[in-house]
C-alpha cells in the first residue's frame, strides 16, 4: 500500500542527505537471511565465511521476520542528525534511547509480527526495555565489527559518491524530479510524495516543517524504506547507485569476455558509462557515429543493462546494477 508524505513550503527547504553506519549495519543483518537481497551481495556473503555464524542475532532478527513486511522499531536505526555520523555516535544514540519509547516501538513492531510478542524472547524484551536497548546495542556493535567495518571504506565511498551525484541531479532537475530518479517507487506531485511499498498498512505524514531526510544504502537494495514516526525525522532510504559493481573485482580478460557476449560496440558503450552520459557525449568519447551509439544504447536498455532519464535538453543513460556488475566483470 502506498505511503504518503505531505510537503509544506518549509519542508522543501529542509530536505537533506545523510549516511548512517548503524542503519547500514542493521540492513546488512537483514540481508544475511533475505535471499531476495543476495543478488549483487553474494561476493560479500562469501567473504564473510563463517564469521557471521558466531553472532547471536535473534534479538534483532525477531524484528526482521523473513518474509516481511513488518514494522522495525525506529530507534534501532533512527535517522541521524548530521550528514556524516560515526558509528560511535550512532551507537551512543541507540544506547541513549528512552526505555518508554523503546517499549512503545517494540510493541508496535510485534503488532505486525504474529506470535512475536508471546514468544519467550518477545516477552523478555518487553519486560525490561532498558535491558533490551543495551542488548540490541551490544549486538549491533558486534555485527558492525564483523559484517560492515572491514568493508566500510568501500561502502562509504559508494554512499558518498551517490550523494555527490544526487546533488548534481538536484541542481539540474529540481527536487520534484529527483525523487523519481532515486527509485521507481517514488513519485512527487502537488506537494505529495508517494512511496509504493509492500506494506499492508497505510501511512500518511504531514512533514510539518521537519523536512525530509534522504539516505542512500547499499544493503537496502532492491527496496525503498520509509515510515519513520515522530519523534524521528521523516526519512526515505533508497538503494545507492553503483551497488551492482560494489563487490565486483575485475577478472582476467573480463573486457574480452564482455565483448564476446555483447559485441565490441555494445561492450564499449557499457564500459564507458562510469558516469551518466548522453548519446553525443558517448559518441565523442568512443569515436563512434552517434547513430551507432544510439542503436547500442537501445539494445542495452531493452536488455535491462541501462536506464535513461531526461535532464533538460539531454537524455542521459546510466548502468543498472546488472549493467554495472557486467561492466566490472562480476
């Protein structure tokens, strides 16, 4: 069911981007057992080996049933106050959660997960919310060290590059167009942001001057996440661009193999799209006729390897996650 967020004039001035290592850690935990998310993250899963097996994640997984959808308590990955929040600050904020708020959000979460509140673990967490906060913060910290910290430089580069790219999109296309470019489930018209989700519940929120926080994520792919309730700032988490090549390492002869698969011209066009580009720009870059490049782009887009969007007078093409993975030899 769609979720709706109503913008006022002040909200349009208070939209910002942020990165949250704590939220990314929880999405990594969720990804471990949500097979629909494995796709491009299989190299990461393989690199973990048996390390994740030593984590007892049950007190977090109880709020992340598979399959979903369900409501996960917002305090676990509350929207950060600053653009770049360290994991230490994020964990400190988690540990400082008001037990009454934690109890209310856990109760709301269990209301969307049949049988969770009556389970021994559910009863334990609800009986002592202060202890539950401490337990889940400790587990989050251990999961960070195992699942995310070894890869954080690579992940942070991806997320920061996405924010830089979205800032350029905002400058050229405006905020209304930006939402649709973030994810196909987002649309904006007449001051109303609509988010198409798998949730069974209807969610509406008047932003009331709080603005909107936009957070790129590697592990949220292929979903888009929203639904944060007061006192948390309204937030939309969307898949960062480039996730398809995040874990890919160039293989021996990857370029030649790609050329055999797609043909030399199409492989060259796909490889040249490290950044979005127009037909004419690609033609100049590759020394090909614009008509040839246009034909290659049409085929690559039809195969799901590219997407396109209009930016003023230009149509820009960029790789989909699948196209990025192929170009990287993954």
